[in-house]
C-alpha cells in the first residue's frame, strides 16, 4: 500500500528470490487422509471422489484383502469398526458377502458398502490424483501374506491399469 505497482512487484520478486534460495518455493501438496470424511465414510469411494473433486493432489487409503483375493479399502481387519456388520474378518469372507455391509463410521447418506481398489482406480485413473495405499492386509498376517498372496494380488490389480502407472505408491508398517 502506498507504493507504485511496479515497486510492489519488484519487492515481491526480491522476497520470492530469497525464499527460492532457501529452498522454500516448492510445490505444495494436499493429501486427503482416507478421503474427505466431512461428507462420506472414510476409505469409501465417495470420500475419495470428493477429495479428488475438491483439489486433493494425493489420497491416502488403507487396504485389506478378502478371502476371494479381492482388495478393498478399509483401515481395520474387521468390519465392526465402520459398518453395520460385526466381527467379519476380511480374510475370512468374500467380497460378494461383504457387499451386504453398510458403511456407517461417518455417514449413512450414501448407503455405501466397502469399495474395491479396482473401483477406485477406474474412477480416478484419468485424474492427476496420486494414491498412497497403506497396506494393512490383516496386520500382515500369515494368511494374508502367504495364503491370500496380498502383495501379488495388489500387483495383479494395478497391472490391469497401465494408465495408472506413476499415480500410486504403497506403504506399510508390517515387516511381512
């Protein structure tokens, strides 16, 4: 205020140069943890699509594996955490049976069930969103790792979508 416009621009350019020299001018990212839960249940297709539509550059999701080797979005290894079904372990039920559960941890508005990883990919594949997939897989249980081949099935699913390459990465905290 009070400076001619060209002076303000020069001052701004000097300040930006200082920030750049200190390495503070870098791209900023917005990551939606389990999607946007303001409107929908965590780790649901809706929460992820809301995150994408509201400008998130990254969406962090959690993954579990079902008995039929289908990979679904969910944080915990049981359904009692966020649905109307109690005590179902993902590694013991098929995805078809899981469809009978209704998510209810934040909202029942959308009457959603557990989303498959493939459904999420198909809905965001042509966006710029990066998916951060946290591999929960029943806490790295022997059944999930050895019998259900969770890592191999994750690779099988993402390999079906070559356009998705470079738009996802996986993390885990489990040694197996």
